C-alpha cells in the first residue's frame, strides 16, 4: 500500500486543499468530458472512411468500451468482434483513464490490435506466430507499434498534453491532435493487420 512518504509534500498538500472537489467527482466529470470527445472523434473518423464498424463508449457510455474494425472482420453469433482495434492503455489493467490519457506514471493510451486466440479455428500457437510476424515487421517498428514481450499484446501508444487540455477545457479539440496522428499511423499499417486477419480466418 502506498503511504504519504511515496509522494511529494506538494502533492499531498494539493490533495488536502482540494479534497472536497476530488471527492465530489471532479476527476470523473473531466474524464467523461475528455472521453466523450475522444469517442466522438473516433466515430466520426471511421464512419467517414466507410466500410468500418464499431462502438465508441469507453469511459463515457454504458458499454464502457471502444472497439472498431473493418466490416469484413469476423464476429461471433452474439455479435462480439473476433478481431478488432481497441482503445486501451499500456499498463494492461486500469481504472484511471484520465491519468492514462495524460501519461501519468508513464502509462499511455493506445490502440490495441486484438485477435481471438482461436480465430479461424487456428490454434493459439498459429495465431501467436502470425501476430509475432506482423508485429516485428520493419513497417510496424517504424510506425511505433510495440509488442509487449510478456503477453504479446500489440499496441500503438499516444498521449495528450495536459497543458493544452487545461488551456482549452471544457472544449476538447486541439487536445486530440495526438489521437488524430495515431489514427493516421494506424491506417498506414492497417493493411498488414488486415492481411493477417484474412489469412487467419481462411479455412484450411
């Protein structure tokens, strides 16, 4: 458990002086505003491309997830995606989305390339080997795509500038420039991800 000695005197004093606001849900309110803007930007961008499907509600809606993919990527009978891109964060387990959006403690937001372990009836080993090949290509490395060495997660990280957000809040527009850039990068390498999904779903 973290103790007061784990934090600076100034950080502890800030909490003490602003406890009423923090306990009153101000962080959650700001987070909802920011992620509503993020999700709206993503939805608008991918709808404008045509040929994409998705739901956009992470930290701002009932579904509490943002995931999207081309319409031809497979779903199960319940409509759950078997392969998609997800908005997530680089630490793997998180309940503090606003902190990740601002890069607190070196945790960042990211687009995760997610594939079901048994996609196309392939074994987990077959799926894993295909993803390893894709993630280690020169194009992926040059684009800043990272593969977690522990669990194999493939992701593209990005983070917002807290000063820009503070300056324009409650508007959230210029703040999202890194998100726009990350989408541009994702679309550049998307053909390789798409080819991998197509190959995995092909019948043997």
